């Protein structure tokens, strides 16, 4: 990849599906040059082509956020970037603490927490150099309260929340703001399917009877809104849930 000079660049991790793909669309429509990253190259290339055909500026770069060497190589292409959306992540399993698989916990920590750390560390100099940088951390309501069977995902999302809070404290005075978006139930193609190892029946039960879970577009709209506030306005934390969900454990279902 050749070095990119423009300052209005927005990088989205996990842009191959769900919230990340919708966010790439939203930020492209808002006028950013979007860089789509994820492991599934075919998907991000297809979306970048679709955005380019629609008159936007978009490119794809295959990247595993847990691979620090690859992240560092990716970061060398950018001298200045305006926005980084740390969206790559997800849940594995819904087991109790008594039965949860430590390998799942480790992988969730690697992807959600170390992945966000890797990309943020690598791109912080370019975000600062832009003179007006924004880091978005896509945590979850699972980062703010627990639920039975949440186990490793709740622990990882709490850590991601703490990463965002700590970073905001540490870089105050620099021209970079840190925005945390914490969605509740969002019906995306991938999230529940990944959580339940591809079991479509189990995945469907997550949303059973819920009139209108949030969509990826709803969350992307929220992210795009927060990012496009004037630079001195920092939306520290925005919790967004569907109306049918009052808390992580209180969901109205019409069954
Ligand atoms: P999704 O459709 O499964 O998307 C997950 C994305 O993360 C994919 O693009 C995936 O791309 C990427 N990803 C996973 N591991 C990666 C890795 N090691 N390196 C790079 N990319 C990786 O799920 P989603 O619902 O849009 O979730 C997006 C984010 O929102 C996650 O952080 C999730 O925890 C959070 N969230 C979701 C919900 C919900 O209810 N859906 C609620 C709150 C928060 P590749 O597989 O192509 O790499």
C-alpha cells in the first residue's frame, strides 16, 4: 500500500460484516476516505468496490487485529488519519463461569481487547499528527453490566471500556478524543452465529420475540453522529439499546 497523505481518512476494523460494514458506509457517506479492514478480504474488497462505484473513496486491507506485526506494517502507510473505529470483536459461547472454555475467554480477550490495543497504539501517532483525531471504541452494554452466561465476553468488554476510559485520561491535552459506543442487542448476521459456533437455531433464539432489535445501521448512525460532532465535543460514552431492552437481562419478548 502506498503512503496516504489526506487527513480525512477513517479506518474501520471488522468492516467485513455487521456494524463495521454499516459504519464504513456511514462514514463514506459523511465524506471520509474509508479504509476497510478485516480478515475476510473478499468481503471488504466487495464493499470497497461498491462504495467506490457509488462515488466514495474506499479501499480494503486484509488485517487480523491480533497480529501485531501485521498491524504495525499496516500503520506505516498512514502519516495522518482522522478517525479510527475499533469495531472488530465479538463473543464466543454463552457458558457459565463453571463450564466456560478458557480458550474462548483467551480468544475474546485477544480480539476485543488486545486487538483494540494493537490498532490504537499503532495509529495513535497518525491520529495525533492529523491535529484532530478520533478514536472510537465499540464496546457493548456487556462492558457495563453482567448477565448469566456472559462470562468471558462481559469480562473482555469491561476491559475494552477501561481501555477507552484510561486512554482518554492519558491523552488529554492532545488533539485526539476517545468515544465509546456501547450497544445493547443488535441483530447482525454474524454476532450471534459466531457466538454459538454457527448454530443458526441458537443464534435465532437471541432475538426471538423481540419486536425490533437494533440494526447495524442504527449503530452506524450513532457512530457517524458522534464522530461528526465538532472536534471540541467529546461524546465520552453513548449507550444505545432497542426500546424493547431495558437492561442486559430485561428484554420484552412477544412469544
Ligand atoms: P459481526 O457481524 O460478527 O462482525 C464482527 C466483525 O469483527 C467482522 O467484520 C469480523 O471480520 C471482525 N473480526 C473478528 N475477529 C477479527 C480479527 N481477529 N481481526 C480483524 N477483524 C476481526 O458482529 P457485529 O454485531 O457487527 O459486531 C461488531 C462489534 O460490535 C463487536 O466488537 C461486538 O462485540 C460489538 N457489539 C455487538 C453487539 C450485537 O448485539 N451484535 C452488541 C454490542 C456490541 P472477519 O471475520 O472478516 O475478520
